[in-house]
C-alpha cells in the first residue's frame, strides 16, 4: 500500500513545478526521506484514529 504512491509523490513534485512555472524541483535524498516520513506519519494518524473510534464505539455499545 505504501510502496506504490511514495515514488509517485516525488516524481509528481517535479511535474507540478514544471506546469505551474515555479523554480525547478530537484529532490535530494533528505527531502525524499522527509516526504516519505510525513506520509507515513499521516497514514499512522489516520489508522490510529480509526482504531480508537472503533474501540470507543464498541465500549459505548457494551455499557448501554
């Protein structure tokens, strides 16, 4: 799931900068690593919130 979109994020940055006319985007390894880390953290937050919501829902149905 995470392997497929990550390289597309990096290549999409250069395509976007060419179309908009901004300064050319040349990703360095640190920028790529930080981008991947931010995407990973974002995914972890979404999945964690989903798990917490399911637990709270099941706890409230048990106590009722």
